[in-house]
C-alpha cells in the first residue's frame, strides 16, 4: 500500500472516530467514499481496521460504533471512576454473589493470615451488555457485615471509604491475555475463544496493610490500558 493510500485510510478512520454518527447517516461504502472523497477500497480497509480494533461492530444489517474505554494503569482509582470519565456513560453493577468463604490457599501470603474472606462476584454492564466479570476478596474482619449489604449499582471503593473509612494507598496490577471459556464466556456473554483481559489487582491501605484482591475479566476489544503519570521522573516501581 502506498503512502497516500495509508494516509487516506488513516484519515477516514480518524474522522469516523471523531464523528461516529457518520456511519448511521451514511450506511454504504459508496456513500462514505463520496463523503470522504476517497476510493471505496480505502473505505473498506478503514472499516475493516476499525472492526479489528474494536471501534466498530457489524451485525446483519449495518455497522455500529463500539465504545472503547481507556484505563490508566498508574491511577489509584476505582474501575467505576475510570470508565465514568465520559458523562454519557451509564454503567450498571450487578452483584451475582456476596458471601463469606474460607481463605483460598493462594491468597494466604497476600493477606498474611488464614482468616475468612468476603467474596463478591459482580458484572458491570453498559445498558444490558456486560463489560466485565470480576471476583473481589476482602478481609471479613476489617469489613464486618459487608456480606449483608446490597452492593448492586454501588461503587465498592466509595462504599468502603464512606462506611469503613478506608483510605487506599497503593497497589499493583498484573494484566494478561486470555480467551474466554466457561463461566467467563457466560458472564461476559461472548462466545468461547473471544479475547479477554485478565486483570489481577492487589491493594493496600495507608498503613501498608492488604485489604483487597480482585480478579477482573474484560472483553478485549472494549478496553485499552495506558500509562499516564504527571511526573514520570518521580515514578518508580516498588
């Protein structure tokens, strides 16, 4: 592909990203080619790249613009706060289970104990479409009676701040690529084999005590992770 073809394709992609409604008003390749003053081949390649990148989805009738959420890996904020940067975004939180369990063997080192944990399993939905499926583990001693609270449509971090005076200090995240299988595919409502992120987070309070571990599964083409720091020279990994 020659440079001018790449430039034209990039132009079409950026224009559609900036004004997604154009694909609703102009629904044919010919119409888009005329609108952007490029060839139909350029439009076709641009649309294919947008679909592959998760910006567009295609059903039997037409193309639809898919919202892609940007997550800052260095920011100590809740998932809800990150995805609600866009005022038009309405995220619903559905609690699937909230109960006390025995300490899983693999978490004893992190929590430095063998106490019981509260395990909360949730979905986050954009309208009726699942964005994430997550399993959160919290100390049952620090957060007594939390298993009896209705946490539907509640930001867990905000609730812990308001009712348990929790002040998160720092944490770490591990992000890997997986394909959706079993309960992950079911709860994300995707076919098995769909690419997903697995995000494992470990959080500590201001006293450097562990208080939360979450494993989160996200539909791969709906999220992008990036690193953004105010002063990169002051950033260091502990």
